[in-house]
């Protein structure tokens, strides 16, 4: 390879590097933060699902599900990964 061939590929390499640092890396960080938030869910946390339901976690199941109480006596099963935000965290039991 001569210097001319390397010079032709240099802009492509720079574009890929810029895309990596501006798009791919922040998205991976966001996914890791979401996974950590979902794994830290516990009974009593008030959450918002991606569908817009607001409720309180009443049971954390082993198979990737939560039981969320959305009204008094009304409980729904929700997949953990669909939790968009945690509004209020409960204190860990001692």
C-alpha cells in the first residue's frame, strides 16, 4: 500500500471514529444504566412503565417480571425491561 491508498481510507476511518464516540458509545452507556436500574428494583419502588402506567412494585419475580400495583387491589404483571423510570426508591431492608 502506498501513501495515496492510505490517504483515501483516512476520511472513512475518521468518520467511523466520530460515529463511535458520538453515537455508539453513549448508547451503550445508556443501556448499561437502564440495566442497572432494572436490576436494582425492589418491592415498594414507584415506577413508570414505557406504556405510561404509574404504579408501585408489589413483587419482584425471578423470571424477569414484576408485579406492579396500579390502583388499590389492581395488580398487573410487567416485564422488567419495560420499566422506563423509577420515581421513588424504597430504603433497603436492614
